[in-house]
C-alpha cells in the first residue's frame, strides 16, 4: 500500500508539474529577494574565487568542488568513500582513546569522590595529575 502511494506520488511529481513548480518557485523567490541572485552575482563569484584566510583553510572553490562531486557521484561510491574515511578516523582515534583513558578514569574517580562527599563536582586539572599544563582548568 505504501509502495503504491509513493509510486503514484512519484509519477505525478516527476512530470511537467515539477518543472512548472520549480520555475515558479525560482521566479517567486527571485522577486521576493529583490533579484538578489542578479544583484549579488559579482560578490558570489568573488566569494568562490577567494583564497582561504587561514593557512590550512578550505577555499570556497574547494568546497564547491566537493559539493559538485557529491552531487555527481553515485550514492554507493559516496557511501564507500565515507566508510573508508570513517575507518581511517577510527584507526587514529582508538590508540588515542587508550592513551587518554587513564586521565578520563582519574577524572571520573574525582567526580564520584566529590559526589559521595555531597559536594557539587568541580574539575581541577591538578587533581588528576595531567603531565602538562592546561589552559582552562586550574
């Protein structure tokens, strides 16, 4: 039943009606925004071609290419790429989690000890013996 409903809706929408709705929407929003796509065309081109302000930043052009590839490539390929990159991030994160786990467990023990004393828990870096100074927790 649901498949038939979706199929019927699909047949209706993906016809000339869709083209008319898209064209009408484009014209409506162009008028509603006082022809912003035309007025701001130079600014849009400048924004796309500008170099990033940070040393390792992503330029608008690079971001546009990623969006273009995302729109053009097949979903299976994109999911495959996403899965591979998530796997690489996991390979990086798991050893780091093991390295930081002793500090996390110390922080948990400190938290539980403060709760048992009836105190509102407050974190201080010196209480878990971090090997290096930190900026935010004194």
